[in-house]
């Protein structure tokens, strides 16, 4: 029986450690070609790990060609071809890596926000106040869930703007959504699959996969994640962005939210993770109430950060746990130290409590609306509306540009890059090939570009794309 030493504290997922051990055993001949491996359940019981972990390891080795499977018989070691002798690089090949391409002159990537408008003077004043008034308390380790002042300020803000009724004790502050997602994976467990939106924010699926979770891509429709597909997938947890889906821009209606809540309440142990990553930037009316505000069965974990609203480098996020999950968190995970320094937490708490955050959001909402309007006006003037259709202007910091009957996404992206403009293909956010849709679609994030840059950028896109449409006619 295979007996690798697996270390859950190493930082490498257990299934990857198991993969690495089996690869070594095959490479050195300890596992002979044709030899049958233990069943998934037998190996899981022997190593005292989950069946899902063994299943993930076997599936990876199967994909790499180290193993083969036979129905109702199991997994068998494949014969490896001898490695070719190493050859020296040709003399003309240099040792330095190739130069990175120059940055585009007009960058419509979706990760950008306008950090130039950050309220530096206000933040500096609050920083000085914290330094003078908190003194040596700043050097103490903060509570694992975050300092009480910040958790109280977050709860007051959520009550006013997101309709969430929560107690400060339910809030856990952490260093961004990625850390908190990893913590949730431990809290909720890996049993069953984790449903993710497809297309969607691919980093979430990568984080879950690298941590050993079984990721289930769930297709979208015009209302958001499909509950029927979620049910068929067998997933136990679903990560969703109901207030503003990335990248489709969908705002989930209340009927679909209720359908997802009904899915979560059908079976014990099901949960929804509501990622509310940019709900502050809705340009028509007040932000949509959070899905968590509809939850009566303690099935929704609310997750948000200050990356889009303030600055990505702050690395401050938070989650609101349902009461029964809070009890489990405190029982099993309170030994984790806080990942956000006290200094930043005290400063942010004052920034929220004194109304600076609300004023900053109002200013940024106005600024981003001006950029969106400038982009659409420039596109109209350049004649881009004759080539495609913009959508997703109601909220968020990006637009979709659909090109029915036009060139492929790859052609459009390449032509734009040659013109010095960066745009992203929708297919780049798909986890499965069929989810990109039949209509070529591009994503234009306008968070980092000034309004006066929109006209020259749209002119370049129009000049680069028109010849492609002529070729496709």
C-alpha cells in the first residue's frame, strides 16, 4: 500500500503531494507498468484523507499519462518512454529571457482602478491621529477576527448601504478575498464540489482547485448562475456575484436569488458565498440589496473587500458568517492570527465612521460615470456602434462589446494590441470551451483611463477593426 508522508501545513495541497509521490514511485520503478493502484476509498482510509483528495490526485495523474483507468477494475500504472538525452542550447540562443512587450498606450484591462483619486490627505491625517492616540497598542497583536472598532464600523456601513443586519461578532477581517476564500474552504470543508460561475473570475477556481477542492463550473444565463445546472453538478457550495457578475455584468433578479436560496436550503450543509466585489458602483439608483439580506436559513456567507472601492494594495477584506458558522469558526479556527496589521485597521475604522468612505464612493461613482459616458460617446463618434453593441453600462467598471457576425475574438484582440490598445476576450474567462457564446465579445475596463483618453483609444480601435470586417464580408 502506498504510504507517502503528507504534510497539511506545507502550503502545498494534499492531492499535489500525493501526485508528486506517485510520480516519483513510477519514475524510479517502485511502481511497475501495469501495476494496479489501491482503490480511492482504500487509499483514502489508509492515509486518513478525504476520497476527494485521492480522486483529484488520480485524475491529475490520469490526465498527465502516468495512469490509465479500466472500468470496474481501477487505475493502473502506465509504461513511461525513456527520456531523450539532454541537448545543449544552440549557440545563438542567449541566456536572457525575451524582452516583455511594451505596455499598451491605452489599457482597458479590468483590474485597474483610479488610485490617483485616493483621499491621501484625509488618510494621512487619520494615520497621524491613530499614531498619536493608540501609541503602543498598535504593536499588540490584533484580535483574530479584527479589531472591534473596524468590525463595528463595517456592520454600520453594511446596514446602511447593503440592507444587511449583522452583529460585529459575525465579521471576520482578513487580507483580501483570496485569503478569506481559503479560510472558508477549511471552514466549510471539501466534501462535495464547489460551484463557480462559468464564465467568471478564474482566480477563484484556481484558488479552490489548488487547495484540493473539486471545482464545478456552472453555466450562466441572462439572470445569473443557473439553479438547475447547480443541482445537476452535485456541488455543495456555490460562489456567486449576484450584485454585478464578472465579466457578464448581470445583476441577478430577486426571483433567481430566491431560487438559489431554495437550492441551499434543500440539503443540510449547502452554502452560498456572496462575493460583493464592486456593488458600490451602481450608476442608476441605489445599490441592489445584498442576497444575504434575504437569507432566513443561515446559508449565505457575505464576502467583500476594499480593493475596488479604495485601493488594491490595502489588502483588507471581510466576511460575515452566519451565527452557526461563527460558532464553528471560533471553536476550530480562532487560533489563526489576524492577517491585517492593527495600524491599517484602526485607520480604516475611522475612515468609515467619520463618513469619509461614503463621500469617497460618491466622488468615485461620479468620476467613473463620466469615464463610462466618455467611452460610449467616443465609440459612437468613431463609428464603433456600426460594428458592435455595448452592454453592461448600468454598474461596475467595465463594458462588454459584442460583435455579431464579425471577426473572431482572437482577431479583434490582436488587431487592438497592434494598435496599442489592450482589450480582453470574453472567452478568456470561460472554464469550459462552450461557455464563451457564439457571438465574439470583448471586455473593456475603464477604471484606469482618463475621459480625455477615450476618443483617441476608440479611434484606434475603429481603424484597427474596420479592415477585419471588410475581410469577413
